[in-house]
């Protein structure tokens, strides 16, 4: 597996985790727990944005990693 493939896989996993946290936050009744889920989701969103930039970089600057 190339570096680009691994970064893309990680990006997909984080997107999935982010979606799962959104679903859980919407189902949970306890406000504190809901806030924790949403905070973690926000952190994952920031990581996801960084990974997306890395995917773009790898595909443009290092075509061997496509």
C-alpha cells in the first residue's frame, strides 16, 4: 500500500468516525455526553481537513503515490 493510499484510507476512516459521532450525539439524551461527542467530532473535523490537504498534496506533488 502506498503512502497516498494509506492517507486516503485514514481520511475515509475519519469521515466515517465523524459521521458516527454525529449520529450518536443526535441520539444521546445526556447533555454532557452529547457535548463531548460534538467536541470530539469537531477535533476529527480539523484532522480530516488536514488529511484532505495532504491527499491533495500527495496527488499533485508526488504522482507516484496516486
